[in-house]
C-alpha cells in the first residue's frame, strides 16, 4: 500500500456540449471545425466533424497520436489546450477522439468582453415565436435564456441546433422599435426550467451595428463606475 501513488485530479474544462471547437492538426498544418459531443473527464473528449470535412477521409492509423492545438470560446473567453488524436471514426458519423488536456490556457484578450444585461427578445424555432431574455451581450455575440416547463423544454431543445442561423429581435432600453440581430448558434445547454443559447453575430447593417455598439459602450461604462 505504501507504493501506491495518488492520481492527480483532471483539470476542469470550462465548456458545454454543443460548443464549436477549432482543431489544428500540427503535423498537417490543417485546421478543422468541430462540435463537442462528449467528455470522459481525465480520459478523452469526443468531437464530431463536418460530413464535408477533409479530415474524415484520413485513416485512423495515419493520424493517431498526432499533436493538436484546440481552441474554443466559452462565455466570451477564448480557451486553448494541447492534446493528441487518440482515434478517428468515419462511420456512421465522422468522430475524433482527442486526449483530455493536462493544462488549459485562458486568453481573455482575444475575445470581446461580454456585459451582463436583461434584454427582452423574441425568435422563431420551428413555426413558433419564442420569448427569451438576452442575459449578456458584446459586439460579437450574446447569450440568451429561454424559460420553459419540462415537457416544453425537451421539445424546444430538440429544435435548436448548433451552427444554425438565428434571427433575434431585441428590445433595447429607450428604443421605440426592436433591433434585429442575426447570428449563428454556437452552443446550447439546458436545465430543468430553461435553455441557454450562445450566439455569434454575423455581419449586420451599419445602423444596427451602431446601435449595438452604443448600447455595449453604455453598459460597459455603468459597470466600470461600480
């Protein structure tokens, strides 16, 4: 018993299932987009690749143990870590098993600052108008919370898909009309009574961009006074 060594605890990985990750295959100088679909803490993370991605055509033995650099964004912060490919599966879906990181780097300076807020908003999922609240926002994106009962929560969650476009109409303070924000869903998470959706904004008209920048500057200034 004296020779037993204590196994170090795995580092915490701040990420949610459905988050988009950029995986760089160092030896091939190749960057591919993927979506996190699973984690076995301390052992591996599981990423799903696009059906059209070139990486899915490589044999598993050709890339196994290849070093990779992984980057992703969580709550307005860019994280990165080094790992290696454990295995590749091409059927029935293109999957990559990546070793669990031993260390994670946080790169706050590379991400736009998110500011907490409470903005009523609406969007469409399926053929239904859904009310939501924007709970934080930046010039690059926002995070929205949708309140729903358990049965409604489950059915609504099934309609929301990562990388799908989303149109949000938000009510800014003091504005007579709603502002239209267009983006792509980057991550999704759910509790028993709510769904949280992370959105990355796409190119927007100059007038919308100006109103968004004015609002983020305003709430940024309020935060600094506190």
